[in-house]
């Protein structure tokens, strides 16, 4: 494996800052969603879905609810359907 040779793992579709938050969640089980923007929560939600971390996914969905505005409802509804984000989907109806 290339990771063994280079001692580096490449993570696609995520910033290093968000991946650090992801790792922190994996080790601590805590997420301060109130300190994250909606864009960061969406990116983290996608990352949690990719790595099948359901508890983090749920936390991101709940954290996104206060950010819900009329202009983003359709976009977020589509995203919620794609990611099977039930909590987020229900909050928009």
C-alpha cells in the first residue's frame, strides 16, 4: 500500500481543518456544532456519511437546523435525500 511507503494518508473532498475536527470527534465523541458554520457542518456531514459515522452525522444534522433559511431549503432537502439525512430532511418540511 502506498500509505505504508509514504506514511501519509490522502483524504479527498475535505479540508485539513475539517478532517482534524472529524478525528477529534472520533477520539472524543464531542462536537461543538455551534462554533461551526453551515458550510463546515455540511462538509462534516458528507465526511461522516462517507466514513459511516452515524452519531457524527446526526450531530451535524441537528447542528444545521438553526442555520436553515428559506433560500437553502431546496438545496439542503436534496442533500438530505442524497445522504439519507432523516433528521435534516424532516426539519425542512
